C-alpha cells in the first residue's frame, strides 16, 4: 500500500518571471564571498603576465620567465594556505607528456598541472568538487614560444579566481573534498584537462561537479562594442557527450534532453551564484561551449562527468591570442589593463558560493522516480534517502513547465514521497536533498519510480 509520508509542504517561491527569490544566505558563505579581493586578483593577474609567456613550449627552467616560472609560482601561492587548512590542503604537480612531430606541439614536452586538494572533513565522504582554470597562454602561431603572450584575461583571470578561492576556502570545514586545478596544455588541445579527466576516470573519482573558468574578466566586445559586467555565461551540454544506450533510452522515455546533469549544474550555479553575488546575472547558454569550440570541461564531459564552462558574456577578439601591438589605431593583445577586476571578483563569487554550497550539501537523493501506475492529473514522486553522508533535513521538489528553461517553483518536503497537484504530462520535476542549514544538492531528474522504494 502506498503511504504518503511527507509531513509538511511549503512553497518557497513563485515569481512570474520564473526567477527564484533568495532563500537564505548562509552567513559563512557570505563572509567568504565578501572576502574576495579585487586588489589581490589584480596583483595575481599582473604577476602571471610578468612571466612574459606561459606558452607550453616556453622555458621551464628560467626563474622569472616562461611556463615553468608560472607553475612554480602558482604552486608556492597555493602552499601558503596549508597552515590555515590544518594540513588538509595538499598541493602537487601532476605531470604528463604530449607533443611530437606532426602535432600541434611540435616536439615532445612534459608539462605540469598544479593541483591543490582540500580534503573533506568527513573521511567517509568520497565526493569531489572540481574547479579549474588554465595557466598556459599563447599568441597566434602554435609554436611561437617566445613572443609576449600576456594572457591576462585568457586565462590569468581564471587562475586568479582559483588562487583567491584557495586562500579563502582552505580554512573552511567542508565534508566533501574540493580540488582546485591550474591546468597547462589547454591552448594546444586541452591536454592538462584530458590528463586529469582520464586519471579521474581510472581512479573512479566521485565527481559531483566540475566548473571550468576560462576567460572571466573581459566585459566589452570587439566589433559590436557591447559592455556589460553584470552578465556571465555558463555553458552546459544538453544531450551528454557520454551517453550509454541505457541513458539514451531513459532520456527518450522522460523527454529529458534538457535535463542532463550538466544542465542541472548550470541551473544550480545560476540559483546559488545569484543568491550570494549581487549585480550579476548568470546567463545559461544551452550548448557545451561556444559555437564549434570546447574547453577544459569538455574532456570531463566526454568521460561521463558533470562539467560546465563559466565564461564572460562578451569577448574581445582584438585581444585574444594577439601579440600586443597597435594595429590600425587599436591596441591589440591580452593585457592586464583591459581586465575588469570587479567583474572577475563577482565571477569568483559565483564559483565560491556554488562550490561551498555543494561541498556542504547532503548527498543527492537516490532512485528518484515518478509513479506511473494509474491515470491521474497529480504527480507522485518517490525517492530514497542517500545512503551516505549526513541525513538530509528534507528535500526540495523543483517544478517547471516543459518549455521553460529554469525551475519555476521550489517546494520543501520531508519524507521520501510526495503527491502534488501538477500533471507529470505538463511539468518537469527535479529533487534535491537539503541540509538543516539550507545547503542543497544538485537536482536529480526523476525517471520512472521502481515499484518498491527501500529505506536506509
Ligand atoms: Zn582560454
């Protein structure tokens, strides 16, 4: 016999625009977001530019120029936070070899990623939340390893965001593990990210989310001359790059082509990011990356992980990958004076808020399903309490009409089953676990409920 177990239900928000109101800011996450410093971000970007080039074939031994000096400096900066982490932060190089005749990198080279891992406070919690940016830079020609390649926006802005998060978050106590990645090899084929994604797959990492930050500091466009530091893009794949026959069958059965895991993560970044960061609109772009292009999140998607790209809304192609020079009266080159540091600060904030909220959240509910027995205009959802980690204080049921991009309603329930007066034919649903202090997990998109849901 089916039993209705929810004890109370309340509506968190309904707005005609579909936007969600602020639920509650966790004062601790707010404090960390407020700590992000424009000045430190600018200092970091200028320091990275001072290495002249961070080309993948540039010097690894010169103490002040080239990619080697850059990764050594990044590692040393991250290591400064080991004491405040009480030994939970570990900073390591991850090496891999790429290149050779006929390849984009013309000779074999061993490159290094800098990986800072903030171990979770709960040793039984195997979840990892990954955040990345790339440390290499380039100009037009693939193998020009000596020209000035400042890469201030692409992607010193992302590295500065990561460094700032390591400084601020290392003292925090998060049950899940956070992995901060400064990756090399991006500009020649995402090699550093490919290496990490393969390693994660091989070692069977339980990755909740991967956030790739590539170019988060340019606020004006070339040609169209738009200027906007109040919008940032989150790119997410729709139909996953990695999809088994079984996943495809479930997608067709549920009409879930707009509800893959990356899409749920993107919606989560919008909701949580905007909860904590003022004057920033997170704009979801429903594609994996820019038209026909990719980034360091792509290898993670291909390995079956949940990964998105965070990127400025407007790009300036007079600057990207150009040798600094005045051409037809226009100053070209990716120089530090063109980075909008206030914009980087806000974009760092949405990253920090998302990662912190996820790392504090309970595990996702399991076996989420819609009950399909009998014809009814109501919808019964059923799920199972997560088998690991803290027990959720309850669950959020997310609801939207099928043609809407964002969740429109968010309802708190306790128990593991609920019946709502919304037809499953006309609405999509999502289910999140939520802690007593309001940290929610990513949303699970329900399939068909199994006949008997077991309890822990
Ligand atoms: Zn880039």
